[in-house]
């Protein structure tokens, strides 16, 4: 049975990845031309391919190395002169998935090493850069809307070099709605989201979020030179990127102003929103910090943070990567993530949302139907309800009474037919508690948390519109269903030119232009009602869409909402 499980999952993931791989990028093609843009700090030379200009690796901050390691980003204060941006740009140091452990972990690890999920360009601490893509020949006075992308990767890995938006940009041109695409490089894992009381005291918390914020400020200062309109910026992210989108809305209690103007006017969140989190100096992040300090050989030092800053690159990289990673037994109990620090992120994101302490802008927010399956592949030792409760309790919420976790699990139907991947009957359950665990993890981190957030947003900001969706276009994928991240295939790359890809991209581009996904979208696609009207989702399939009542698993949602104050990661 186990070998069959491995075979099925390997085939499913391999097929998805193989399909997802984009067409050869401009680094693989002969570049026929270059283009340039003049900024206050220098002339930026980019490449041109297939009607799209690419400017990669443009520095927006000083290199966060040496004394600036584990420090907030500092704006660039040197001239770029003539800067070669014809490549894709660097990657920040990554927390690569381990291939150690059981056979399943090894198989998935090898597959995830394929280009879609891993960074092809070199890693360096000097990585705080921007990537800009625009239609070829865009004039400096074009005033095009700006789509600002924040990549995902569990706050552990990712880079703008992984995301070639050429097809999106071309699609905008084809719809007579050209736009400028911008992606920001930010520090991940222990370089960008290390916690602990030492980090808090030093003002070094949530550095990755601060990198993103400085990237947004760079857009305000420079995007007009690329033909973009700084007053028409929409922030968009997937997974950790979507969580980051809400965090950008909530930073400084919702103050998203810069030089008297707003940094963004709208938001799109794919698979992520609010993540209730313990403070930076609470037990779990402190434990991670202490483990990193020990692995780096700094545990005997009187100033452990200074020791980490002074450690050589490889020592520090290995130390921050020595703690549990995303695709492992501990799953979405992340070692690194944004946490309240009292200043940048003043409280738990769910509290900020409930109290309206965030920049309320029009938003699109939604999920894949089976968000939890990818994160439930490593717990095959869980064979009954008692073991399921113990797993969730010990891995995610060890500080609370076990009875609260029992209550949560009790809201989920124990039958195989009720679990995730949903609506697949008795199939796709490789170990006894897989489908129930997948349902719980997907709901707590993504799907039902989204609904709790929408409830809060509709209450505190009833006049600010929002639209929500559920993607079901990959329901037939064995074991995984419409799994977390599969929207990158359909929405970002549009690899499969089917209804789902075309419809969602059309809605998004219309939203980018008007902050309403319906305004200007083809009549081939149905009217998408605001969520607050009837609490309905747009459900996307590969060949159609329909409205769906957002009331599934209501008992579980109520339990999660009622206990949000204790269900903190």
C-alpha cells in the first residue's frame, strides 16, 4: 500500500510540475534586443523577448551583509551607473527542502527540486532587488496600472527569478489592458523571519516584510520611468505571498502611506490571508532562535545575535536551515513566519483584521479546494482519531489544553468520504487519517481562515468590496486534488489555456484596471458578485464556473473563530 501511495503521489506531482514548466525564458533564448530606462540612480539596461521587456535584479537596498545582516533594509545610497538588468536577478539564501528521511520525503524532495519549485539563479545575501516586466516599447508617460507580485514558498524559499510574467503581460496587451509587472525579492527563512527575544530587543523582527515594504516604496519612487502609474498599484501574492499581502495591509496598524500617497490601492490573495500568530519572543520562535544559535556555535557567546551576524555565510546558512522545514512531518507549523513585534506588526493579524487596523482596499481572495493535501503527505503514522488529536496538539498547539484540539477534530466527519481531496468518495486516502488531516490543515491555515477574515472585513469595513473564489479545476489529481500551489499553473502561467486560466486572468486584469473584476471583463464570463451580497464564491472548473454558497464546514469555521485567541502558531 505504501509503495502504491508513493507511486501515485510521485506521478501526480511529476505530471503537475512537468506541465507547469514555462516555455524557455529569455535567458534560454537568443536575445534579439535590449531596452533601457533611466532612473535617478542610473541607467537600467534590460532584455527584450517576445514583445516583453525584462529588467531583472535591480537593487533597491544596500546589501544586508556584515553588520546589516539581520537588520532592517537600508535604502540604496550609491549610484548604479549603467546597470545590466538583462538577467533574472539573484535569489536570497534559500531553505531548500531536505531529501533525507523516508522514501516518500525523498521522492517529493527530488521532484520539488525541479525548476518551478526551486530557484535556478545563484543565492547571495546581496539579494534585495526588483524585477520589472512591461510591454515592449512602453512609453515613460503611459501611466499603466502596476501589478506588484509577492512570491510564496512558506517564508522559506522563493525568488522573482522563478516567476516569468511574460504570458501575463502579453495577455494584458491582447485584452487592450497593458500593465507593468513588478516582483520584489525579500529575505526568507532565518535571514528574514528569525524570532526570539534577542531579535525583538534589537528591532530585527519581520525583516522580510520590511523588505517587501521598501520594494513598494521603490515602486513609488521609480515606476513612472517604466511607464507605470504609482497611484494604481495592486499587490498580489500566493501562499506566503498572499499572507504577506495582508501583512502589508496590516503593517503599522494599516498605515500604507509613503510621501503623502498610498503604496497600493487594491489586493489579491491566492491561498492565504490572516495567520493568527504568537509574538516574536514567544516560546516557539525562541526555541528556533536558540537552536540556530547552538548550531552556529554561538551558544557560549555573551551576545548571540552579534555572533550570528559575524558568522561566515555557510555557517549561518546551515544554522538557520537546521530547524524543521515546510514539507516535513511538522508540516505548516512553520519555523519562520511573520509574528507580532509590537511595532511593525503590532498584534496578531486576526486581531488586527477584527479591529479594522489594516488598510482596507478592494480585494480578491480565494483558495484551492484541497489546500491541505500537500502538507499531509508525511504523517502516515497517524492511524486513528487519538493519534490525529495528539499530532495537531503537540506539533501546532502544545501550549493549550488538549481538549481544545479534541473539540476541533470532533467538528470534522471521520468518514473517508468527507475528507480532502473533497468529493472523491473513498478514494485518495493512502493512510487512515490522511483525508481528515488534510481537511483540517487546509481549513485552519487557508480556507476557513479566509472566511473568518471576510466576516471581519465585512463587519468593520462594509463599504469596501471583496470577491472570493474556490478553485476546483484539478479535482481529478490522485491523492492531491486541487492542491495548494496548483493555481500557479492555471493562473500565473496559464500553462493550460482552458476556461479557468482565461477567466481568472481576465477577472484579475480587469480588477487591476478598475478595482472591480467585472468591469471590462468579457461577457463570456459570468458576473462575479461581491462576497458580502450573499456570501457566495465563484467556483472555477477547467471548463466552467458557477456560484457556490460559502457555508461548507460551518461548524468547523465557528469553532476556529471562537477559539482564534488560542489557536496561534
